[in-house]
C-alpha cells in the first residue's frame, strides 16, 4: 500500500513539475511585445493625440490642420503605408511641425471621417475650422482618401496643400 502511494505521489510530482517548464523544441515562441504608444509605429518622435475630440480641440486652438490616419494593425496595406510614412524624413518633419496628428484603429462616430466608406488605410485632413477637407484626395476614384506606398509623393503634396490652405483661407 505504501509503495502504491509513493508511486502515485511520484507521478503527481513529475507531472506537476512539467507544467512550469518551457518547451525546449522551440514550438512555444516568445514574442517581445513592447507597450503600445500613441504613434502605433507611424512616427515615434511625433506628438500624437489620443482621441478625435482632443485632436479637434488642438487643431482649433493651435490653428493647425488635423491629419487623421485610419488603419488596422493586421492589414498588410496599412503596414506597408505605415513603414513608408514612418521612414520618410520630409513627411515626418512636416507632420511634426505643421499638423495635429491622430491615428485610429477604430472608426469614430463622426460620419464625416468616412465620406466614401470605411476602408484602410485612409488619410483625412480637417482644417482648424473643423471642416473635413473633402477636396484633398488620393488618386483612386473608388477610395478617394486611400494611399498606397507608391503614392507617398501624392500624400506629401496633399499635406502641403492642407498646410497652404491655411494661408489662403484663414
């Protein structure tokens, strides 16, 4: 009887000790996840706003245009555009100096931010009078506010356009 109890106890000890050990065959991958910042990889050196309401307030009070970037973390098109955006020095400089910035991975309740539908990546410009600039578009007729990595020069041009409209309209 004692031998049976010792055998059962030994089996329980062996089984329970194996629960705490990591697998050695490499099937359990460790992902290094860093705390999420407001930039979400679009430019860590830039000053990003947390909410749409905060962004509108800052745009109005600073008299700067707001650039809203709609994207998804697991979308390959968003990821490609994010990498090009974050690595373009001219865009990063202009974005940091001349714009209030907000990137969203969810839709807002403001239907003006999806004038032609909800797709990603989507760049919308809002002027300091809180008017969505429907006239600043990308090159696609079916997705007016979409940009692809090859459109980075057009995005830069549209950022300049949004910035220059301040001088002529305000």
